[in-house]
C-alpha cells in the first residue's frame, strides 16, 4: 500500500509542476475580487486539481497502511517517492541527472533496503 502511495505522490508532484507552469492572475490580499479570480483560475487548472486529488488519495492510503504497519518501517519506504519524482522529472521536464542526484537515489535505496533487512530479523 505504501508503495502505491509513493506512485500517487510522485505523479501528484509532476501534475502540480505542470499546473504551476500555467499563468495565474496576480493576487492582492486586500482585494476580494483579486482573491476570487485567483481561486477561479485554480479551479480551472485541471493539473492542479488532479495533483491535489492524488495527494488526497496518497494520504488516505498512507493512513490505512499505518494502521496495520510500523511507522519506522513504512515511512522510509515512502521516501521512494523522491526517486519516482526524480525519474519522472527527467522524462517530463528534461531535467538532468548529476552525480549528487544519483548518489542520493542510491542512498535512499540502500537505506530502505537496510531497514527492510533489519525489520525481518526482529
């Protein structure tokens, strides 16, 4: 279930990035019509709506998983979402992989693997 959460979280982040690329009206917090226009523009941005909906699904799945599992084991698995976001960013936004990103991905995988191995012994 937590692995599903990581996928939801990664796609939610990508959709939020796509949604953020759309132009939004300027907001002046002392002007109600400006705030109303901003909310209307956000509701018209399907990428933001779907991205936030995926974050909601992600939260529900994580809550269900945490009811039955150990937080100290499940939450590090959730860190795999950083890997999916990085790989999806390479594909969708043509971002570049560098040594530090690669090292970070290897550390996350090693940490999750180590925690999985330690938890099976206990």
